[in-house]
C-alpha cells in the first residue's frame, strides 16, 4: 500500500475508487446516500437488494472524515459478508458490539462463539481501518506516539481520518499482524512429495 501512497501520508484510499471497484467486482449497482437520523452509535448502514443493488446510508451530521470512514466500512461489508451474514437487526448488532468487546481481546482469541453479525462487524472494522490507515504507517506513528512526539489527533489529521480509526488500528494491531503472518505463511510454496 505504501507504493500507492507516495510522499506525505494522506488519504490512503479514494471513496469513489473503492465504490467503483466493489461495484465491478460484485456486479452491483451501489448508491451512496446521506440521511438524517439521530443516533449515538450508528453512523451508517448498508442495504442489499435481490436485484443486484445496494445502498450505503451514512448519517449526514457526521464530519467529512467520519463520513469517509463510515462509507469505507459499509463498502467492506459488501466485500466481506456472505448472504448468511446479512441481517436486518442492526440495533441488536450494535448493542452486542457495545456489550461484548471480547471479539477483539488483546490475546486475539476473542469470543468463543460470536454471532455471524458480530464477526461481520469486526471484520469490516478491521478491513476499513487497514484501507483508511495502512499498516505501513502504523509502526512509525505508534513509535512517535509512545515517544510523546505526536498525538492521536495529529496522526488522524495527517491521514485525514477520524481519531477513532487510528485508535482502532493501534488497539487491533496484534490481530492485523497475526492475520498478515498467517497470510504470508499460507502463500509460501509447499514442498512437493
């Protein structure tokens, strides 16, 4: 990803590029709509339809950075979720995330039997964090943060993402590192015979 983001770190991904890529990959027509609604936790939603359409709904009162992050996360749901992961119980899913943070415990083991909706939310969160704030920047930024040479807010401004994206990336770094290590291991040529 660093090769795609030369020079001064900034937005790692353009929303419309991701939108078009997802449309093309999944043969969908995706509309993105800002909507007015009040809420403490719900920032957006994705709706899927039987006629190969999807709508990404984003709360209009969010900051531009939050709208970007919410849109990327909802597009990640389209990429990640299988039909059995689709759910109309958004409120219950959000409440489960608030009540049960064991899905992403520090040991990386998480909930022994998380619901498909909880897994879907967690995977979309991890994928969107990586797309918005690539791991290539995280180690150096974390070192600067630990040396008190910067702040979460300064890093967020530099990368044009909400501070919670940076916090989540750091909080779930162990999962990212473990996942990438497993992918790298799986990509190794296997001995024959």
